[in-house]
C-alpha cells in the first residue's frame, strides 16, 4: 500500500474532473463522500458513477476502462479490492479525494 500512489491517483482524477466538469468540487458533500459507494463517491454525487465512467473512459466492463478509472482514483484495482486491507485502501483514497476537494475550495476563496 502506497499513500503517495493513492494521492497521485486522486490528483489525476481531480485534474480530469477540472477539465471535463469545472467546479465539480463545489457539488461534492465531503461529509458523505465514500469512494466505495457508487451513490456517494465523487462521480455518484454528480451525474452518477456509471454514466460518468462511461463518459470519461468508455465501456466500464472493458479491462482498459477499468484500468484507467482505477488509475484516476475513482476505484481500487481488482487486486486491491480483494486484498485483506481493502477497507484501509478505501479510507486512504477517501482522504486523498477530500484533500483534492479542500484544495480547490480553498483556491476558490483566494
């Protein structure tokens, strides 16, 4: 498990959202943010997890799409998902996303 890698993934996903959905960070309720839950994750709180995954990466059942949305911090890899420490990995990813959201909200105020 690598916190730097997790942070980079969330940063990569946040940058993609900055490009595709400017202002996305203002919509997200950080109190209920849960990357593990399709309704309360970063994408689910916008236009829906499945719809946005398909919009950004194509068929969400395709292995390449899965690799890309994992690379962008929207989910864990299959290997990480099935590991004994998957809950901790999701917690780390949630923290990384909260950091990205907070950074953007702070920038809005300056």
